[in-house]
C-alpha cells in the first residue's frame, strides 16, 4: 500500500504543485484586491480566512513534501500577515488582528490534521 501511494504521489507531483500555486494566486488576488470578498456576516469572512489557509497548508504537503512542518507553518503565517499588511494600504480595506488569528487557526488545524495522518500512516506501516 505504501509503495502504491508513493508511486501515485510521484506521478501527480506536478499537478499538486500547479494546484498549490493556483490556490496561492487566488488567495493573493482575493486578499489584495481593493474590494473585500462579499460576506453578509462577520463569520463568513473569518471562514474565508480559515478555509483558505487551511486548504493551502494541506495542499503544500503533497506539493512540497520535504518542507519541515514548522517551516511550512511559518511560510503560511508570513503570507497571511503580508496580505493583511497590504490590505492596510487600501482605502476600502483594513488589516485586522482577527483575520490574522483566523489565518493562524486554519494553519494550525491543517498542521494538526496532517501530523495525525502522517503519524497514523507510519504506525500502520510499521505494523505491516
């Protein structure tokens, strides 16, 4: 089973990288455009932040498997802070600590989920 997954990952590694950079470009566009994404409720904007960084962090695992978890988390966090910094220069947008907290929550959730999956897969592999 492990060899099959490794072969599949190797075959589609370029697809994961393209998907990662496409999602990154979408996030940068939505985060840095002059008008915010439409959200009727405050929790929707928080969800956008959490879901975006959660998805990007999870997608970074198959795209760049050799990154250490803390480098991955630091890069994603830095990107979220940079987007908030750019938003502070737009007259119709504002940088908010709540957005940075939502970004961080999405990153931590993705790192925890990936860590649990990696731990379980290694544990199941050693038992076989």
